[in-house]
C-alpha cells in the first residue's frame, strides 16, 4: 500500500518520492494528530470546568 501511495505521489508531483521517507512522514503526522486530539480532550474538560 505504501509503495502504491509513493508511486501515485511521484506521478502526481513528478518528483521521486521514497517509500521510507513517506513512512517517516506518515508516522510523524499520525503522532502529531494523536497529540493534538489528546490535548483537545484535556483542555476541553478544563475549559468547561472553569466556566461552571
């Protein structure tokens, strides 16, 4: 699946995209998304507690 995605990106952008580079980018993007969701859940509870 990663190879197919790398090929599609390479064809679309006309640049050489390595599968390993794509894997690293996906891992960091996923970690950032997870961290953002956790921060939203934590601060949402704190903000609603401060309002009441």
